[in-house]
């Protein structure tokens, strides 16, 4: 059976990649523009005893592979095909320009343009399959949706059969209410049945929970903040989707990144007045230990408050909310801002692994053997 090789773009610290690796894909090429994020990627893999990508790490703008380094990337893909392997691209172009709470510049923003760069790279290099992931704003905001539809048209014209879904991390067991736009494409000529396409892609195959059922559960409301308080887990909720469950599972109090959190010089007394579970304020948002977290996406040092400690969440706790394995850790010499940004930019690990596992099963069942009239 053909191996499934991955070329990763906009890799960040590699949370999406880790999900694909642990699902059974082979990451052979990594591209990330931020040197801090790339160092975080390399450091975490070293700490977990994982191998480096065969074709290396590329700390460059993705557009380089549409120009000066086009031949290099085509060479790597050709090598994989000659080995009998199927090649896939995965990536989530930076999304602030499409985020409801972001810059909202859309296709004209510096980050928005990178979605076109990624699609252009796919249509130029023609991998056998790809994953494009982004924020829900690309799906739900009318003017961004128009751009998204244009990108899909380019991909269909290039010979790809597409399937898409707005997917929530809670559905795969991550303790975080986070929607992601997921678009999967497979070249029609590598499918056993090109006419059928991939409309039958089983998005729900690896899902653990129904999102409507989860949202309708009697989750706790607000509790007065009391440092070091002890609250029992309520009945009739899913404990595995709570912040406290993941803090304990990942043993965050013993994690190498346990003491890395922002320490404000002022505002501590105001911070103590925020109730546990009050996530509606613009700045100070305190998560509830027995609820899932709002989206873990932090900027300007505005990291969520710890449920029962008078401080912001630590790097270790943020990684737990991203459902990362407890062995995952970040370089001690990169800034706190870079730590939280690269963690927050990543696709929740269990979502990544669940989608990757579903995709791998589908590829094995529906792709022709390489060399068989492709």
C-alpha cells in the first residue's frame, strides 16, 4: 500500500502536523516563516523523540516556492512519487484578516493574500490531496465567503474533487469551543472512481460527540472566585471536555512550562473580582474549571485567567486546552508572547488527529495504487 507523505505549510509549532504524524502520515517537509514558531516546532519534536523531516525545514515565505524554489519543491514531490508514495499538502494560512475578532481585511490583507498563495501552490504543484484549514469567518462572513468560493473554483478547475465542513474541536474531544473551516481536496485522477468524487467523505467517522448535544448540557454558570477553592465536577456533563480534566491529565503543575505566564504589574485586585466562568468581558476572562474553554487564541498578552488562581493561564495550561500530549513543550528561550501566539494559532491536537485519521482511512480505501493508470 502506498505511503502517505505530507508537505506542511504555515506549520507553526506543529500541532496540526503532530496530529497527522500520530495518525499515520509521514511529515517530510516543513515550511514556517516565523523563526520562533519553527524553533518551537523543532524543540518539541526533539523532546518527544520524533524524527526530523527528510527534506528539512524551510524558514521562508511560502511564495518562494512559486518562484525561486519552485524546482526544488517539484523535485521532492517527484522523488516521493517515484518511491510509490502519495503526496499531500496540509496548511492553515494565517487567518486574522478573516477572523470575526481580527483585522477583517479579507483577501486584501497581508495574511489574507496567503490563502491565495497556498491555493496557487496546490494548483501549481498538484499534490495528490490537500487540507486547507482556516477560521469560521471565511465560511460565515459573506464577503470572505465570496473569496473562499473563488479559491474553491480554482481548485476544481485544477482537477480536484472537494469536500468541506465547519468543524468544532469539541466534537473530537478537545476542551475548547473552536470552529474551524476545513476543506479537503483529492485529485480526481487518483481516485478509483473519479466520477463519484469525494462527496461521501465520512466527516463524522472519528467524532466523539455531537456538538448540539454538548452545547445543550447543563454546564455550570458563574462561581465566585476564591483562590485555591475546591469545586466538585457537576453531574450530567462530559468531564473529559473540561479544563480541569485536562489540567490534571497533563499534570500541568509539574510541566516544564508550568511557571511561564504573564505577571501583570497592575490590575491584580481587579483580576480577583472576576467570577469563575465569566468569559464575557473584553479583557479579563476567567474560564470555569468544569466547563470547556472559549477559543484558545491569545494576543496582546490577553491570556484567559486561571479558574482558581490569581493569575493568567500558564503555557502548560494553554497547551492542555489545545489537547496536546503532556510531553509537548516549548523552548525556554522564546518569548511568552511567541509561546502563546504559536499555541493559539494551532489546530487543537485532537481535532487534527481525528481529521487526519479519517482522511488516511479514506485515502487507503479510495485511491488507486500508484502507477495504475494515473
